[in-house]
C-alpha cells in the first residue's frame, strides 16, 4: 500500500503522538509499504530529513509555545495529492489532520484517523479557566464531528473507545495500542559507562537513586503532585533524586516549585534528550512516577516497564491491561497521600521485585503486533471506501 501519515508532531520532537507515528512509519516501511509522513518543521528537523519524510513550514502556536503548527502551501498540497495514496492516516484533529483530509478527498483515498488526545482535558490552554466547561463541551462536540468523517477510527485504549461512544461517534472504531521497540529498552543493553554518563548528564550523584519522569512537562501531566510529595519522600529516603527529562510550558515552574519546597538540590530538570538515546535515560531510573489522568495510552509507562523500572502511577482506565497493582507496577488513588504511600512502596523491597518482573509485562506492546493491527484497519477502511 501507499500510505500517507499526517501529524502535528513528529520526530525529533519527543511525545506520545510523535513516537507512535515514527514507530508506525518505520514498521510499515519494514513490512514493504511505501510510507510518507507530513509534519510541521520543528527544532532539529534539518538533521532528520530523509526520503518519505516531508517537513512543512510552520510557526509556534501561541497557546502551546512548545508546539509548531504547519502552513501547507499549494505546492505542498499538489505534491501530496500526486502521490495518490491508498490510505491517508491522520493523527491530528487540526491543521495537519485537515490537510490530510484534503489530500484524501482530492484523490479518493480511504481515510483513517487515530484519536490520540482527549482534547477536553486541554481546553485550559485557551480558556485559562474562564468558561472552561463550555469549552470542554465544544471540544467533545468537535471530536464527535471530526471522527464521524472518517472510514475508520483508531483509539489506543478501551478508555478512549468508551469516551468516543459517549461523544456519539458512530464511525467503526478499532482499539489498537501504539507499539514500541521493546528490545531497545532492555536494561542489559546498556553498559555501566553509558548509564554513568547519562546519570552525570542529569546531575545524578554517585550513590543516588532516581525517581524519574520522561515526557512533556505540562499541566495535564500533573507533575506538580509528584513534586508536592517529593519532599516527604526525600525526607524518608535522602538518597533519592527526582529527575524530570523533557520540555514543556511547566519546566521553569517546576524548578521554582522545587526551590520553594526546599528540595532544589535534589531535583534535576535537564531538558529534552534525543529520541535515539532516550532508552539510556530510562536506564538511570529506579522508579518511574506519574500522576497524570490525561493519558490515552501512556507509552512512557510501557517504556519504563521495559527498562526495568517500577512504575508508580495514579490509577486510570488507560492502564487497564497495562499495569496490575503489586504485580507489574504500583497504582494509587488520586491524592497526595496515596501517591506518597505508593512511592514509598516503590522504593521498598516490593518495588525492587516489581522492577525485576516489569520487562516481561511490557513485551505484548511490541511494534510488530501494532503494525499488523493497523494494516488490518487500513484494509477494512479501503473496503468501506469502495462500498461508499
């Protein structure tokens, strides 16, 4: 098949959508398909140009300063349309999603969409708390309107499937968890020298254990909660350092929060790291912590498990079938007290035992199964398009 992937974020950016699209592009290409990706230019795009990857002129989006929105030109549109895709797969509900729909309608391609992001959880970037409930209703209605204009829709989890059904979406939906190269995160892949270099790069001192988070540093990730409970954890375990790897609008704020809480000397915010090297940074961790309730799948949880970390997370529907409390990770209720109790479990013998088992529970989320299931979805979309 000739496949067009359209996304508002792609490598070298590091986030769940960008990683999912990169994984899919690589695996579908390996399976013999011709894949073209259309994405906005971003920091570092020049060093990552290659055949089939089309970076489009872009500018920062005011509400999300760490994200760029693309501006497809008529020439870009003509170049995309002439590729005559069998399937157009959009991964955005906005600029690049609309561009992908235009391309598909221009040459009669089947249309598939992955609903990666629950937009009603992100409306505060626009409203700043003013009339936010009205904005959330608009986001729900827009999501329903958007998804019902495709031949098939993909969601990463049953949680998102249920949500779209509540929105009123009638398009057929396939639940397909995003896959990843599990083998690259295997703890034994990294030498002691590599791990030590990554630890030093993150300001980790000899003998320190690491409470880790990797990903976008933004309000919806609720890292404030982890930071709030960290002083109590650090008081019990003075050898633990909190390392937050990534970029985002709350990075500076979390640094200020650490200073106000008196733990700045035990907190590191080293910024984003290259995606090709991100497995090395997982390898420095002992416990991976998250208090987010906005995930549609939470790829970082699986990456952390594959890396041999004990994941401690606030319980959420997206973790059904991913983490079982006390077996493959630690799940807590949505409160500071519960999260602290979970982190104390994670830094105990129980957490060490979970970390040893964790890689085995990550294996079902490999790239091959992901690509096979997406491929099957494409074939169903093509049949649906023919019937129309």
